């Protein structure tokens, strides 16, 4: 069963487009890491600077390992500079799924 890594970011309106672009770049980079299975980027319809990324990994350890390895990457640093509050992340597993 895959592990989900869920990230939430809040970018102010004046940098919402750049925030989305840097988030997309981060997740393009994730494809190079072992254990990465895929992701979805979700943009808030009422607040385009509010983004969720729901990614899937083969096991619990991989997203933690990648987080440590990627933390100093320029894309991660730029995302942290742009947000209006710190980005958050949690790990989880699916307990049910709908159609």
C-alpha cells in the first residue's frame, strides 16, 4: 500500500504564479527519486496561492529521506522564501477510496 505525503503551501497573491511554478518544478524533480510513484497538484479555486500536493511513495521512509536530501535544493529554498506561512507536510495512508 502506498504512503501519501501531503504538502500544503500558501503563497501571497502577488507571487501565486511563481509559487505554483516552483511547486511544479519541485515535483518534476521528485520523479528522479527512488520510491516516488506520482503526485497531484491541487489549486484552491478561491485562493490560487493555496496549493496542496498529494504524492504517493512506495514506503514511509522514502519521503522522509527525500525531504532531508532535497531541503537545501534551490527550488525548496525558493518555495520557502515565497510562502506567507511555513509549508506543512504530513504522511498518511488511504483508509477508503471513492469512484
